């Protein structure tokens, strides 16, 4: 008997959706919905995350907060978050956005950000346990997000043994990099190592190992 496949994200694409229809759908689904929405060029993707998706996101958030703490960097997390630019007709709901450089009175307190009025986050994190049928990097570029981390796997894989891709915005398009621009000594493979250690060692031990590694680099 074939092994049972773990539950994974469900994605549905709806074509020919107007911005008005998209906004109406958000209102109908309500604030307690689990479904994540992405709107781009008249197409609407609806994605329902599973527990493993949230686990990956929370582990990456733990790493980011520890990095900021060790580097004495101010950090603000917005999650859940909805990013919208009505003029461009694009919107997305990534796992989290982070600010590292703006002062307190410049930072938004709401979970829906409207561009270009609201300050642009320094970092966007996206977890994808299944491949999206929408190409989101051009959408993120249109929103002006300087750095994007994408953690991806394919159906049936161990969700903590995926691939971490770091993109930095250059001349209105993203270029893949092996290291973060926000944390210049942090390579993508060290992020993956932390995810694996959090599973094999326990999260508390993996965080202590991470702090020791950062202090050694400093």
C-alpha cells in the first residue's frame, strides 16, 4: 500500500475577476477567514494553508526575530497582512512582512497596507508548499518590496527540507541572491539548516545554536 500523502495547500484560480468583485469577496469572507487571496491582472488565486505551512512560517519568524535581536535592529512584524495597490489592481496576502529601519511613528498599525500611501516593508516572507499558478514576483516588484524570501517544497516532500530562495529588487525586477541584503552574512542554506535543526534538535536548542552562530559571525 502506498504511503499516505500529507495534507497540503489547496489552490484555486478564478479568471476574469474585477477589482470590485475582489473587494466584495474579501468583505463576504470576513476577517476570520483562513483562505489567502492574491489578485493580479484580473486573476484571483485562493489558497487554503495547512498546519505545516504555518509551522514553516513561524520557524522563519523565530529566525528573523533572533537575527534582529542579536544585531540590535528594531523590527516590526505584520502578520497576517494584506498588501494592496488599487491603482495597479494588485493585492496579495503573504505569510508576513517586516520593517527594520522605519521609526515607530512611521510604522503602520493595521494589517491591511495600501500602497503607495503606507510605508513599504523591508522584507516579505512567502511559504509555498504547493506551486502557485500565479507568478508572484512581478506582483511583489510592482509593490516595490525590496527583499523577498520564498520557502518552497513540492507535494509529498518533508516540509522542512525544501528550498529557500532570496530575491532582491534591482531595477524593478528581482535578482536571486545566495545571501540576504538585510542580514548580509546570512546565506539561504543557513536558514534551511535552522529549519532542519528545529525539527531534529527541538526549536529551543536550534535557537541557541543560531544565537551562537550569529555571535561568532559578529
